[in-house]
């Protein structure tokens, strides 16, 4: 038994229709474009996220907030909200509510993160975590491009296959009508 070649659509064969070769070349072109698109999309997304996380790290500042009241001692709580004051990067005084350990006394210093205007902000992602997330989302976008291209090829193959089968059936019906044979 002969092994089936993956190039069966482009090899010379008297029964091969031209549509097989066109279909094979189109699928090859779509595959190459999908591969290039996946690389570009993955790189673009990963670099964009890495840049965004870098800007976030540059715009956030760790400052010491001085508690203006004693923190309540709640049983089982790891952090409680307490009024505090801190200085913004431009030197202006700011006040607000920060999270501190239960039972912290007035005047204790708690490290908080602020943005460039001195407003409280979440801490920025560590560089390694940001790079990992950028890589994961870049990879997922590349995979998405490949999946969309693959689904397009599968749908196209089904549509072309159905049309090819209908055409074969019509050709056989025409031949049967010319020959005058009927299958019972």
C-alpha cells in the first residue's frame, strides 16, 4: 500500500481538478500569512503591555503616610482603614484613608503608593510579573490569530468541498442522462 503524500493536491493527476491546486496554494498562503500575523500580533501586544506597565511603574511612588488617628483593633482583621496624611511628589500635603494594621497608633508611618498627583493608587506590578503577563497576553493574541485563520480554512474547505461534491453529482447526472442508464 502506498503512503499518502501531503502534496496530493498539487501533484499531477488526470483526476485532479484545478480547484484542488488553487485550494492548496490558498491554504499555504493563508497559513504563512497567519504565521506572520501571529508573530506581529504577539509582539505588538507584548511590547504594548510591557510599555504600559513600565509607564505605570514610573508614575507610581512609594511614600510614607502618617496615621492621624489610632487604628481600631478588630479581631481577625489584617488591615483596617485609618485617616492619614502624606506628601505628594510635588510637596503638597494630602490626606485620606489608608489601610494599616489593627491597633496601629497615631503617628505611625505606613507605606502607601501614590500617582504623580499624590492620589492613592494601587502598587505597580513587579517587573517580572509585568513581563510574564505581557508574554502570556502576547502569546494568547498570537494563538487567537492562528485559531481564526484555521477556522477560516476549515470553513472554506467545507464550503469548497460541498460545491465540489455538488458539481461531481451534477456531472454524473449529466453523464447518466447521456448514457440513458438509471440506477434502481
